[in-house]
């Protein structure tokens, strides 16, 4: 496991210069940024803060950066069990390491659009990765009719569409349910005594269908929410990803509406 000793959580974003062409466009290109993190890792809080700033500031002209915070579980044995951790996110990170032929999984580790590892300690290279992603032609993805029915358990319902009419290969469609904001008072481990905050903390990622090449996907989805989950603190992120954790071809974000009474 590699630990990044960086103290530049947000400073490097100043190098992301606006693209004059992008400034003239009304439609922003969505970019998916996945942060693999852990509350048991002392190098992760600066990355968590960076992700929150990236989510709020949206520094890339012509792009909408959609973030996911995925908490791995391999730090849980080191004195603090991260309440948001899951082996599923560890498996997802390991899949990227294999596919992108990276040296090792580590925290904090950032993957952009499923195809590039973003170096948090190299502002110039990070800028190039973001600006390259901003120039892609993504698959249009939309989320509509999103609401939570206050049953027992509460049920999230939404309608999703993806336009693969120009795609030359099929892709998988995923729905990620995430907490908009989360906080923890860490009692033990490397961050013992610290209060940590997070954004877009993924609760679950589910494969909901397949976008066939040259076709349009349209489907209603539903998901049972955990007891006590606050619908006002939820995000739904839907993304189209080529098979076996390949390139993310399109992504959309939707805030969850108030529960229906």
C-alpha cells in the first residue's frame, strides 16, 4: 500500500485553465471521479477535502465533475472500522489496478472515467487528464422521475435512459446510491480523535442493465433504502461503463426528492 504524502489538497486545481471552446457550450461534459479512501488512513483526509472542494467548485470549464467516494475495507483491521467501508469497493479498486496495469491499490487513489489514474501529487499531469476527459463525446445519460416512497422500508424509484445510438460496442449500466454528506468522529487508528467529513459516500453500486450498441436504454429502477436513511441526504449517480471496469462512457447525477407521503 502506498501512502501519498501530499499537502496540496486543493491548490493544484488552479492549473485547470478554462477551455475557450468549452466556455461557449451550453452542455457540459460529465466526468466521473472515483476516490478510493478510508477513515483508517492518515493520508486520506486531505484527499477527502479535495474531493469535496472539487464537487463544489467545479473548476473545469465545459465539464461537470461527478464524484464518488468509495471506502475500502483493508484498513479496517488497523484500529478503526470505517462505517462506510465495503469489500465491494475494495474489489472495484483491485479491478482497476488489474485493468489499468497499475502497481498496487492504495489510499487515497483516484480514477477518472475508469481509464486514468489521477496523480494527486502531480498538478500538471492531473490537469492534462481532466482536460482530455473534458474533450470526449460521452453517451447521453438522464435520470428522471426520482423520488422516495416512505414505505417500510422506504423505496427509491427513478427512470433512467442512455442513448447508445452511436456506440460501437455494448456497455454495462450502473446505479450508485450515495450519501450527499457524511461525518464521523474517529476514535481509534491513524485518524483517532479527528472528526472527518465526506461527500458522495457510496452506499452501493448495482448493475441495472446493459446498453446495447446502437440502441437506446430506457428503464425504471427501484431500490430499498436502509432503515433511518435520510432521503434529503442522497444522490443517485448512473453511469455507463464498458465491460470489466472499462472506460466510463457517460454519467449523470440526480439529487433525491423528498419522500412521497
